[in-house]
C-alpha cells in the first residue's frame, strides 16, 4: 500500500503537500517523493527512507500551485531512488505516482521495448504513455489503462500541462475534495479538511484543474463522481500525550469496548440485519488477513461454542486458491480494520458473485469493503494509525462476542442480551487495571520466542506472536501446545523462550505437560496464567498472574491479548525501535 496526495489551486507552500502526505505515512514509509510546478519550473524531489529524509531535501516555504506526492511501501522493485515515486518517463513528459500493482507490466515492457531506470511496474506505465502518439493526454491515459491488468490509483502530470492533474482508478482507492484554497486528491480521505468528498468508480479516468473536475468512464463518457460524507472526521488521530500511536491505541481499548456495548443494542442489530440472517445458514465462514483473521478465529470459536453451527475462519490470501466449496446456505463474514485489504476484497467480490450472504465487519465505514456489502457491522475502534493492530483487534473480538449472543437469541435461546454484554464491560475494566509497569519488566531477550496455548488461548497466542514479531523483529512462532511434540520441539533449546497462555483451569494439566516437554529440552518458559499457584516455578519456569477474577471464560482472551500487546510494545521500545512504523510493513495491504 502507498499513500498518494495531490493538490491544485491557489498558490500554496509546498509544506501543505508535504504534511498532507505525512498523514499518509502509515500507508508506507520506505521512500517518498513530490513533483510540482512552482510557477516557473517543474520539480521532482525524492528520497529513500522515511519522510524526514525527504523533508531535508525540500524548501518547505517554496510556492507551488499544482503537485503530487507519494509515500511508498515497496511491493514491486527494491527500495532505491530509481523506484521511488514520482516516476518519470524517458523524455520527462509524463510524471506518475501509483498505488496498486500492474500484473502485466513485464509483458508490456517487452512488447513496447520500454527502457526504465528502475524496476517498478509504475515506471513502465509512465513510459507506455510516452509511446502513445495519437490523441489527447486523456485519450492516451485511457488507451494505456485499457492495456493494463491489475490495480491502480494513478495521479499523472504532463510536463506541458501545468494546470491539470490526471487521475485514473481501478481497485485501489483514490478520493478528491474541494477545499477553500483548491482541490485535493488522496488515497485516504483523512487528509481532507472537509467532510464531503468524492470518489471514482473502477476503470474511471479524469482530470482535476483549479476550477474543474471531470470524470469519465472507460468510453470517455462524462459521468458524475460518487459523493461521500466522512462520518468519523472529528475522531481523527493524533498522538496526544503519548509517544506512540500504538500505546495510545492500546490504552483506548476499554473506552472503545464501552462504546461498542453502548451502540450494539438489540434494536441496532435488528435495524442492520432487517431480517433473520441466520435462516437456512449451515456454515459460517469468516475471512480476513493477519490480525483480522485471528479475530475471525475467535469469532468462529464463539459461534461453534454458542450456536453449534459449523464455523471456520480462513486466510483471505489462501481462500481463493484453496478450492473452497461455496454453498448457498453459507454465511460469510469479512473482517478488516481498514476495509481496503486487497486479498479480503477479492474474496468478498468472489463470494458475492456466487450469491452467498455476506457481512462486513470493519472500522472504516467509507471503505471499499463496506461499500461492497449490504450488511456492515462497524467495530467503533476509532482511527487506528499504528501499523500493529491493537484496539481494532480487540474491538473485532468484542463485536464477534456480541454478535454471537444476538445470533443465539435469533436461534430462539433465552438469554439476557444486556447481561451478556455486561461481561464485556467487566473485561474492559480488567484491561484498564493491567499493570503496565510489571509488563514493562518482562524483558524477552533471546533468539527465538514461542507463543503457545490451547483452544482459545492458542488463538490469543497467534495474535500475540504476530504482534511480537511485527514490532520487535525477534523470530517468533506460534504453536498449539499439544502440537509441540509433532515437530516444533526440534527447535526448542536454551536460546528459546516459550510464552504460554493459560486461561482455562481445565486445560491446566495438558499445558503443564507442555511446560515439562520444553524444560527438558533446556527451553525457558513463562506461563501467563489466570490462576495463581497452578504453575511450579523454577530456574527455567517463570509465571505471571493475570488477574481475570470475575471474568467469563469467553471474555478472558481480551485481557490476555492486551497483555500481549503491551508486552510487544515495551519490548519494541527496549530495543529502540519505532512501533508505529515497523520495517517492511504497511497499515493496510492494497495489493494481492
Ligand atoms: C496487524 O498487526 C497487522 N498489521 C496486519 O496483520 C493486519 O491485521 C492485516 O494486514 C489486515 O488488515 P485489515 O484488518 O486492514 O484488513
């Protein structure tokens, strides 16, 4: 995923474009660049590294009236200046920034004998524009787009047209709005000062000038762009008193769970679903990526336990290629914080084509996924900026929990819905009570870390392990504790530490067998347990008591998860790393 901005309007300082782009740094931060007309000349300034490096190359008070900017997360071509956007065609006529992936770029490069400085698909497109001799710029862009396969949000400048920004979209998000000083374009409407903004449909192209916006379909028929109102504008993120977004966002978890409980009344759910969505449903299938997949696993666990309906979670990146059977009586739930993850979107589109029922569970109601489904469940996490998902994961789990109870009622079971929801509020309190100082003192200094658990604790371990590796860069694996003896024990040694989650007394014995298996291979163990005195400590075995008194077993994972998020955060800080911008990752991944 990459961040894109554009501006055309009254003369302005280049700092406005720079800081607009800075807001999108969460979308990618391994290189960035701006291209603009400053009244006399055209300029293109690029840098590898994060945007602070770009800043040193710019005169922020320099004036401009038309410009584009890009912050990159490399998916196509290495992180080098030649691959940094904007990319420029050989003669310098076309300047282009791109979010997405052109699947047939190599084929086009060969066919049109295109030479490039770097090795991105985007540079091939800029040069392909140059190969088109006939027609206006708009027609050339239309012709080029018709030859491309894949996904794109392009902003394009033509060196000879300094009062116009061309725009093209397929699958990747791109929005624009009218502000007092001029027109703004961005891959995320959080950049816009106004609540009202517009988007294009797939395969649309167009241009934006100081006083004009023109959007066309693929046949160059003029069409009206789609209008949106940004609902969460006031909540847009800043770090407040915290050093990192991640810490701030973890700390917001209890208040967000409270918000979910307040919003998710039975009436509210009835309005969303309109009719009994469970009628004739035989299988609930949940699809997502990364943390969203993990929350889906927890959702499937809740459904199986409470509804006795077969339920499974699937990784979106695998779903399409694993020859899954889709039946009419399947109910699909797509989970995504951003609502923009390409793998999940593709599955959603496929499932909809097959006519199955779909629900989207997302944090961004304006997202592509939300627009694709008639049933959308907001997770009310508020903006999540840090790359590592924290409060959004917990909110997804909380919404799954509430949904389970609602479904249970739909199936005719007598339950006190409000009372069930209250259990979430108790969990929120326990999360607020977590002892940060104690967690900060748990320093994990070893070559490899294993996160282990059984049942729902295994799901928590999956999420804990992902979070830990994502921001500490320590090699971390997750394994169901019972599976250790089927292979993973081979890599347990005195350079490893195993963190075991234990929230169920019933499973205590089996978990303790695992502890024994590890320590007899010289591995060190830390058991994070909801029960005191269950684990015998020794020079190899430590134990941490997580106070879950008064919690239902279904809400305990929330407390364990937030514990794991703090643990990852503090260990990341201890290693002098930036948790908000982990290497090689971006907040949402808009390429398959
Ligand atoms: C979580 O910490 C990750 N950064 C990542 O796994 C994320 O959950 C995944 O990419 C899915 O994103 P989405 O929820 O926006 O679809």
